[in-house]
C-alpha cells in the first residue's frame, strides 16, 4: 500500500467567502451558529472547572446573553466561556 501526502494551501479570505456565502446566507442559521459557539465556549469552561483547572474570573455566570440595539442596528452575543478574546 502506497501512502500519498498532499499539502493543502488556501487563502483565508477565499475560505471565509465560501463559508459566508454557502453556510450563512440565512440569518436564522447564522444566529443559531453564534449561539451554538457561545454554548460550546461555556461547555469548555465547565469541563475545565470539573477537571480542577484554575479559571479566570470564576465568579462570572455561565450564560449566553443576547442584546439588541435598535438605534445602532446591532445584536450582541456575550458569554463567559472560553473562546475568542479581543483586546
């Protein structure tokens, strides 16, 4: 049996465009994905807490909050889980 190795190379912007235009054209699917990602982040921190890992700001509630701002035309999803951090 011969094993072949192939290298995958792609432009990040092209990948994002494919994902955005194929998966997230429906607003409901996009919102469901954002909520799912927030829940995954909470599950990750719950797992680490159960494993005895030290957690940054353990006093924060493990919940997903969704806020709307009609004037700004925005929807904000917030969670206290482990995931992306913006500085």
